[in-house]
C-alpha cells in the first residue's frame, strides 16, 4: 500500500501551491458518486455492485492517473499512480479488443444464420462460391472447381449428401421461423 509520502504533491508544475482540497476533490467526487450508486443498487444484489466497482476501476480512476488492480480472491487490490495518457491508451486498447470480439461474435452469428437459412440447392453457390466456378442450374451442384477442372462423379455424390444434410437443417430452421411467427401473431 501507499503511505502519506506517496500521495500527489500539493504543488503543480509551476510550484504554485494548490490546496489539498483542490488536489483530492476529483477523487473524492468519484468516490462519493460510487458510494451513491452502490447504495442505489444494493437492493438488486451483488452483480450491479460489481459492475459499478469495475466501472470505477476501468472508466473513472484512469482519468485521474490511478491504476487499481484486482488480485486473487481474499487478497487486497493494489493501486498506483500511472501516467494518465498511458492508462487512457490501455483503456482504448481494451475497448478496441472488446469491439473486435463483439464483431467476431456478430460475424459468427450471421454466418450461422446464413448457413441455416440457405436451402440445400443453394448451399454451394451461397456458402462455397469461392471454391467453384460453375454450377448446375437444376441441382445447384458445382460443375467446375476454382481452377476450371470439372467435378468428378465421386464429388457429385458427396455434393448430394451435403445438400441433403443442408436441406434438412434448412427445413428445421424454416419450421422454427414459422412457429415463432405464429406465436407472435397469437400475441397480437
């Protein structure tokens, strides 16, 4: 932990005296707001209180040049003064990582939806278009690979199985969509 000698100086860069109140006011305001939020959320349980605590650690204290680090359960958290710009860059990096994860999750969900909502006949054109140059108009099966080589009879047999599995998934998805729509119509 830190002792009184580790507290911020009561002078600014120009050696002008600042009152102790001016130095500590931003921190005390943040702590007072934190306390008020905790009191308001206490009735809702531990989850909201933990969110407020994380918000104080992650979004408020870094703007004051204070880094608060959680330790293992049962161990006290530690804090230190760190250049505010460094902490803000860390915050930006964490936010960028979070957004990237959310984008990846969204892209994965969109791909899953695309897979489910594609009929077996269209599977190869929609989901594997980059692997094939030509497609049979009637069956939807690939006729030429990406290099222009015709597909073999063995490949066509594999396409049939894959298209049948896809059609089964598509029909299940379609039935779920219709059931959901009927439930929504009943509610109205």
